C-alpha cells in the first residue's frame, strides 16, 4: 500500500482536498481529528498534569490550552511530547487497518508534516496550495481568528513555497473543486505506480 502524506499551510484547502480523496474511496487519516479524540480521552490527564487548569470534565479545553502554549515554544514542545506518541500509535493502527482492507493507497492528513519530520514516514507528499490572498481571506473568515493568531500560526508553519518545492505532488485549490477532483485522479493514477519507500 502506498501512503501519501497530505499537507498544506492553514487556509490552503487541505481539509477539502482530504474530503475529496475520501469521496473516491481512499482511506484518510485526519491527524487533527485524532488529536481532538485524544484531547477528549487518554491525553487529557497528562495534559492537565503538565498544564493545570486546561481541562474540564476530563476533556481538554482547547481555548485554554491554546492560550497557554501558542506563544511559548517550550510549552508547545512539552505538549507535543505528550501527544505525538499517542498520535503515532493511532496513525499506525489506521494504516494497518487500511492495508488489511486491501486499499492500494491511503492518505495521512497532517498539517505540520514537514515541520515534524513526517515526510520520512510516507511514500510521497501531496502539498495543497492557493494564492496568498485567497489563503488570508479564507483564514480571516473563521470564527475567533485574529491577525495576531494568524501570525502566530503562520510563524510555526514552513513557507508555502518551500513546501511546494519538497512536494511530489501539488494540488492548487484556487479554481474550485472540479480541478481538484481531476488532480486527485491524476495523483492516484501516479501513486499506484510507485513502490513503497521509492523516494
């Protein structure tokens, strides 16, 4: 089974692209959704111990946690040390299940794929991109998004141009869904020709 890493900076259309992969029957692992699940279960006690007051009723309060770690790189590292091993285990279970189901290709959707060295754990990388103007417009329409929050998020992410340079496949979401669907079809046709670990 070929594993594609799907990534792209905030507001590029990565979630939509992941949905379109799933629409054509590709198993998709959503790292953000997995983090949400961990925040509501096994990660909560460890996060409360590390960052007292950031959970309620056994679940992580994402706003409180975000306020605690977003401007503190040491706190962010500490949080990653708690969550990443749990995330790795859930991703591995997903991949085992996808392979057993006979899927020729699986997608792991990881926002910070390059930033966390995740490209080493996939066979090829798909980077989702759009224009800087569209990206900004999409992000600032989100609820509780501010210019300051946006700047902090972008500071943690590798620049789009660098991601595109490192990608095996690029998906441009600037022109609506149909071109994206066509591009996904092309990527899947190429992906099945790859050998695991080829790059």
